[in-house]
């Protein structure tokens, strides 16, 4: 597509002009946006770029390995892999308020980037895969007074002390355009087609306190749900699908015994930009088989519900 090729070339020129001979550090989240931003910036400035993958322990099943493999092996882009699970989980301990959780995670990311930047002798720029809808949603809610719906950790001012400027080459783009750009840059289709995944990861899919045990339970349920979606050939028809772990226990029966375990909610929406969304209309057989598998295979969950809320009034993520 010639328009995307032109956009790519123009952005490469912009990045070169903005960065000069400075050093750029780029945070990879595992999602499409930060990956596309990183590959684009790498095309522009090569080894002036250092990519940092902060593994906060809030990733989905096997996701961390996939990211590391893609960048190191497929692209040969140098990647620093920071294992920060303990730091994130200990900081999240006791936090239940959604905004406090988001703010802690955003702040911890900044601290880690700062530490990594120091290790490479200082970086002049921080690159992020911020998209246009992130910018709008973090700024205000259309038609009303200025209200922050959710503080996206990848948008907004950096602490003064950081002394780094932002490089955000995707700031004007919507998700479908980022995917086109990713294909233009040669990213594999399976990667480009991945559903969006939020920076704060599973932390915002576990209402209430985030613990390692809850993350492990959620990872298993989510992997089963996504496997069912792929097997049914539905993955590409859905904008985003995921499991949510509710910290609510209900009574059930398995074999001859009573169970008293958590509830898992399944979410799936269609959308073009994430700003509005409709519920994906599964047939009930599909949902029943997901529920059966999750309850049978995941210890800690004994009930599964489906979220039928569109956006608005719901948001896509639960926090
Ligand atoms: P909501 O839940 O606000 O989400 O309807 C809209 C889209 O944005 C994603 N999302 C985030 N992405 N950092 C991100 O990179 C964040 O903090 C964040 N919060 C939500 C969400 O997954 C959906 O695709």
C-alpha cells in the first residue's frame, strides 16, 4: 500500500530529525503498538535504539518468551529483558483501587526505564507506541467536563527528573493503521493481528488485589478461552477477547463435593478503534464449552459468566 509506505518513509525522516545522534530507549509491552514503534525507530536510527522489555509478571501465558524471541531472533534488535515480577507484585500488594493500581504500574515502569537508561550511559529519548485513541481518552471525555476515564500509563507527562523527551511516532494513528504499518515493516501476520493488550496487563483484569496466585489462575483460564477462540476460527473476527478473574467466591458442586471458588468473566468485543465496542455475539454452545473447560481445568474457578456490556456504557477492560 503506497500510502503506508509513504507514511513510513516520512516518519523515518521525522524520527531521524528529532533524534539526531541521540540515544533512544523504547519500552516493549508485548503488544502490537510498541512492537511497530520499535521496528520503525530501528529502521530510522539502528543501534541508537535500545529496546527494553519490562516483564512485570502480568503478561499472559508464554507471552514474555514470544516477545523476546520475536525481537532477538527474528529482528536481531538488541533487547534488554528485565524480570521485574517481584517488584510489581510487591508494589501491588494491598492495592485495590483501579487508579492506584494503574498509577503504581506506570510509575514503576518509569523507574525501571530510568535505571536501564543509566546502564547504557543515559538516553535522550523515551519511545512509546501511543496511539491516537490513547491520547484522546486520557485527555477528556467528549461532551462533558474534562474527566480522566483511566490513566493510560503510556500517555502523559514524564516526571521532570527523567530528563528524556518522548518519541511517539504512532500518535496520529488508529489501530488498523498501525497494523497496516506493521505489515509494511514486515512484522509477521500473526503478530500484527494480535488483539490489543493493555500496558498494565493482567492487573486490570483482576478487580481488587493482584496476587501471584490470582495471576496464575487467570493466565490458565485466559489461555483456554483464547485456544477455544482460535480453534473455532473466531480470533480475527474479534477485536479483543480475554478472561477476567473476579475476587468473588461462589458455591458450586463437583463430583460429590462442594466447591467454593472464584468467578471468571469472559469478554469479547468487536470495534474499529477501541473507543466504542459491541459485544461479540457467540453462539451459546461456544460459551458453554469454554465454561466447561475452564471450570474443569482451572483449579480456583468454579463459575464462568459472559459480559454482555457494550462500550459505552462499559469500558472494554474492567478497570
Ligand atoms: P478501555 O478499557 O478504556 O480500553 O475501553 C480501550 C482500549 O485500550 C486498551 N487499554 C490500554 N492500553 N495502556 C494501554 O496500552 C493502558 O493503560 C490501557 N488501558 C486500556 C484496552 O485494552 C482497549 O483495547
